C-alpha cells in the first residue's frame, strides 16, 4: 500500500472553498476580491489579545512586507506558512518523491491540494509555537494573565490560538480570491502590504508615522525648516541622497518600476494557428520573466526562516559559538548567520560611511553570498515553479494541442510542439529567475521608498502588471463571450 492510499481518507476531507459551478461575472469577481482585501486590512489591525505589545519584538523585520504579515496582529504569520509549505512540496516534487501526476490525474490533483493544506497547518504550528513559547518574540501580558486567572502559560496558548486562526483564515482568503476573485490572494496581500509602506514613505507626516515622507521632507527643505547644509558639500549630498532627502531611494524605486515593466514586455512570440478554423491565428508569448517574480517569495522566505532559526537558537541558548553567530539587539553581527543575512539597506554594505561597524572584507563576503544565493536560488526556484504550475514545455504543449492550435509549418503533434517550446522555455526560465534575483539585491543595496525590500517592490510591480493584464482579459471575455468558449 502506497502513502497515497494511507493518506487519502484524510487529504480528501481537508476543508476547501467550493469552486463556482458556472462562469462568475467580472463585477462579482471584483466584489469578492475587494471584500477579501478589506477583511485582510481589518485583520492586520486586530491586535493579539493578551500580548504585551511593548515587550514584543518584530519577528520578520523587513521580510514582513514580503510575507504580508501584520506584526502583533492576528495575521502575525502572514503567508509565511503557505510559502514554506510550497517550498517543501516543490522540493519533494522536484525530487519526484511524491509520485503525484498533477497534470492528468484528477485524484492526484485532489491529493496534492489536500497535502498542501495539511502542510500549511503543520507550518503554522512549527512557526507560531516558537514565536510564543521559545523565542520571547510575543510575550504574554501578566496583567491579562492575572485578570483571567489562567497564568502566563494559559495566555500564551491563547495567543497561539489566535495566531493559528489567523493562519487558517489567510489560507482560505487566498483560496476564495483564486476561485471567486481576480488574481492570486497571496499576490494581492503582498501588493496591499507593500503599497501601504510605499505610500507611507512618500506621503506620511510626523503625525502619522515616526518619519516624514519624502514629499513632506522636501517641503521642509524648501521652506527652510529642515537644514541641509552645503548642497555641494559631502554632508549636504549625503543628506539629499541617502539621509532625510532619500533621493537615491526615490530614483531606485522608479528605476525598478521601469525595469520590471520593460522586462515584462520582453518576450519571444511563437506563432500559432487553428487547425480547424481557417484564418484563426494567435501567438504564445514566452516572456523574459517567464516564471514571474513569485519564486522570489520562496527564496526570501527561505532566508527569513534561516534568520528566524538563528534568533530562536540565540534566545534559547543565551549565546552561540562565535563561528555560528553573534547578536546585538536581536540582529546578527558576526558568524555564519551574519553572512547568510541578506543586505537590507545601503547602510549594511557602505563601509566607508562607518555605519556598519564591520570590516570591509566581511561586508564584501556577505554581499557576495547574498548575490549568489539570490541568483542561484532565483534560477532554481523558477525552474521548480514552472514545472509544478504546469508551465513547462510538456504541459504547455498539451494545452496548446488540446485548444486545437498548432505551430504553422509543423505537424499537429504534441511532441513537435514540445520540442519547439524546449528551445525557449528552459533557457528563459533560468535567465529570468537569475535576473529577478539580481534586481532584488540591487534594490536592497540602493534602498527604496518606505524601506520596502527590493523583493517586495519587484513582487508588487510584477503582480500589479499581471493583475492589469488579467483584468483586461476578463473585460474582453465579458464583451465577447465566444472568445471564452474558444480559450476556455
């Protein structure tokens, strides 16, 4: 008996959002999407009952925007468990250890979806329990413990129960958008979190946040309420570009927006024609960023889990061997965990500004490791993403063939179409994944508006661009129902 036969009774009974029986009108999709987004914003502002907010620590730091988490809220974990479960499944699927045919076998598709949900629940426990009980990141409020009469341990279990409910809610919120809304729930949550930080970094005032936004800061410069110093001097230039003026962050943000939008438009278009309908032609685009930017979530989530492990070990053991990691205020300042920590801002690597406190050679090693990790990891996870989401040459060739299309000048055969696609898809996938990794590291090194990570900015631009394309396609299908019948 295989593991599938043993686990099938459990996996097929995992709760799921019911798929719509027929076509969902575009306006209703927008209503579902908007409603879930409003619920997401609401839940990120629902603070954990029993949490000592003043003593709590920011667990994910700048990874929080990528993981769409709300620090100290019921959505403390964000999409982290979903992403981690996806990493595990992709690694198992890439090594062909699952034995599931998710392309052609409906039973295996159901088992895969059930297994993914089960892994998400496991990851919620594996991530949430150390936060509450081991690391001291989410300490219990002793006043609440005394008022309820359940002790500190009881309040900790209460906090974990709220985190668990939040993790389950975001899992099904993502599923609702995927089946009843527009786009992907995970993508929309990331866009929502990053957009908040971008707007805050651009428009906020000291009354709203701790630091003025760029527009307010330049207004203070213009009216003379904020000193700059000699504009052509070293101090003045540093203030304008990297200090309060943050001009470098503004330029970097605009540049990343432009590069990603341009990269999304770079593609190789394979001509197609319909074998049954004369004159019906089309093109299959193989984009430069073929696997999208979403695999970057997997790479950064892996880095976030590594850093989280280091902080857990340090908090439990008190101190780690110097070669493994030294910490100051919860941040790695030496050892292996320091070198594995990603570059987050210009101050992390510009040693000549004397803000890092580290020798230049250590900083260069850290930059090299981060760059290598993102380039190699981006390429590897892009390949896994393409294969597990049925975007590879074999799956794509079957989709084209089943739609009645063929490549002009070639026989109408799945194998022939697959051979043509193999000339482009594998190479473009690797190049695109590495390019996205490079852009993410460069954006972090130069800084962005609102302190958004480079990966978060890349994800926001790419997801928004794809959402625009999907909305345009949905509107086209609404106007011409016959096209929906042709393309499914």
